């Protein structure tokens, strides 16, 4: 349905809105929430959050992070239809974030 690659601050580097309206604005909110979760897991001594899935009634949101210790800290988000392949989307996002990190480092 849509995907975004952003830096840690939420600035969108590239997006494919597909069927999702206002995806860039939506990704800013997801980025903010993901950063808050980073903070919580760090404070609990669990380490940095690497990924997060949200199962909604009609869609799945997948969020991944290349790591706070990465030279270029990136987040990637995908919103899938409820019957979308989570495994395939996760592989594609991981591939995207690895390539983007290498290119931007």
C-alpha cells in the first residue's frame, strides 16, 4: 500500500505512496512513535529497537531501523494490505535499508 525511507529525524528521503494518502505526513508520526519506543527499550536496558510490527484491522505496518550506532541512522516503514506478505515486505525493507545505509555513509 505504501513505503517510506526516512532519516532518524523523520525527514523523508524517498517514498512510494501507493494507495496511502498523506504517506509522508503519516510517516512522520510513525517515526516519532518509533523514536519513543527506542527510548523506552533503551531505558529498560533492552537495547535499541530494531523493528516493530503493528497489526491493524485492515493493514499491517512494519517499521525497521538500521541501528542507532549506524553512521547514518535510518528508519523504513511499509504499510501492507491485510493480506500482504509480511515476510516479503520485511526482506524488501531490510534490503532497502542496507543499500541506503551503504550509499549514504
